[in-house]
C-alpha cells in the first residue's frame, strides 16, 4: 500500500509553495525522514521528509508547479530498494530537473542529472561555479556533499593555469548566432517576493534618506585590541556589526518612531528591538531577525549574526528566522559600496545602511589628517518619522561609533 506525501504546514500566513527540486526519483530507496523534495516559499526553501521508509513512487507534480498546503504531491511504495535507477530508467512522468550549468556548457556536460543534489549542494555548485558531473561524490550512494563541492573549488583555484593555446576564429555564422544570445529564466518565488515587497515599499511609504559619515578609528582600535581575547572567550569573532547594532539600539530608544510601524490609522510603537540583518543567500537577499537585540551582549549579537550568515549560505533558514523585525541594518560595504539609499523593509519604518571603510582626509583640530571613514545612511518613512528625528537618530549612531564608551554608559 502506498503512503501519501503531502505539502506540510509552511508557517503562519504561508499557504502555497513551488516545487523547487525533487531530491528522490521514482524507484529509489527512501529512508524515513529522508528529504525527498524541496519546496520554495516566499522566503525560504523547505525540505519535505519521507513519512515512511520504502521506495519512491510517483511524482504527482512537476518542477515549478505551485502547490497548496495539504496537497498530495507524491507517493512512497512499500519495499526496500537499495539503489537508484539510472537516469535513463527514470519514470517518463518525472519532470526534468533544472540545469545547473552555465548556458555555454557543452551539451554532453548538461546530461549530468542534478536531481540528486540537495538544496545546500545545489547552492554550493552555483556559488563556486563547479560542474557537478566532474566531481566524485563521497556521500551516500556516491552523491555529492557540500564538502565535495568546496574541495573541488579549492583544487580548481590552486591548480596551475593551462598554457594559452591559439584559438581559431569561429565561423561568421557562429558569431552571428551566438554574439547576442539570451536566456529566459523564471523568477524564483523568493525573487518574486523581494520584487513585490520592494515595489510595495516604494508605492506605500514616503521614502527619504539622510546621510552622515563616521570616523571608524575608535571601533577599529577596540576591535584590534580585543578581537583575539573576544574570540577565545566567546568562540565568535568580534566584528563591526555588533557595534552598529548596539548603537542602533541606543538611537531607537531615544527616537521610538524609528522603531515603530504604521497599521491602518494607528502607530504601533515597539518596546523591544528586533533587528533584521540583511545577509546574502544564493537565492537573494534575506533578513533574519536578531530578537531582543537591546538586551543582548556583543557576543550574543555577533554569534547570532554569524549563525544566520552560515545558515543563509547553506539554505537552512526557516520562516521563523525571518518573521518580524522592527528595524533593519544592511551592510553594502562588504560588497564595496561607497554610498547607497537603502529601502525600508515593510512594515518597518527605517533601515540603516552601512558602507565600505576607506581612508579619507578630514579636518581634526585645525589639521588635515587621514582617518578611516564610513558613510552611513538612514532611509525612513516620512509619514511616521520627521526629518529632525531621522537626523537625530543617525547622529546618535555616529556619536556612539566614534566614542564606543557611550555604548557602555547608555549615553
């Protein structure tokens, strides 16, 4: 008798998902609680585990199909199969998995079946630009693991570059056909959600941005002085985000409108600070939430951010990680951004943008000196936050970073 596999409850207010990847093909052995399919929701990818052990049966929906919570998507047959069938023997009804190779990859390379890759491995393949067909897997049944992909990427980087060989010019017909090639790729559900929410913010909020610059000398000195002791004691590296998160908490305490939201004709003031920290994931920018940041230590904040960053790269964030948030910090400086106008994360009313640190000449005591400077930006909803409040909040953050003692004495 076949057991049914249905779409599980996906989280509050999430009623549907998209079939992102089949992790098991018909005829393959399945262990209980083993992931068999990856679903893409508006925010994260969720793996659905097998309710029983057996043999993978029919896949009742195709890749890219939208399914509702509770929908029947597959069956698991009784049995104890041990090996997966060759790709050619797979059920004709099984939808082909999306290609993980670049459009320019040879056709014979594209024949590698990526359906056996887990979401974490698939993301690693895309991130490091590795052909999965060229890597020998060390996982169960010879499947690739994330460590296999990383090792292959390291070997690729350390290998000596081959001597350049003369390349014959392509025929004129090939140039005409390939010079302006295009590729049409359907937007992922996450990217669609990001696009919708950003446009919603532009259409709804009265967006404005105020800027300031920060002398990072004091924070850099403190970090250099204590980073080894900090990491030895707390097991996490001391970064700049901890300082800015604590400084933001100071500012939000004095300017509560920057930590509020509009709901109908009412303003909701939060008596806590849940900071959404923008981190880069393979599918786009996501904002996991550091909850009650105003009551956390530097080590707790840095540890939470480091863990979220790792889970975002591995595709392991959950809906609960992304839910809520009263204020956002986005650090474009890690990508080299000098200045930007960050956009708020609805229904929040403000976002702090950090940028790269660079040595610039500034005036100090009537003298021109070189200091490590950073531009910071606060974008805000002018319906709720006045210009004076926005400028004041940003100035509080600037003062706290330039004189970190303020973070200790709540000034």
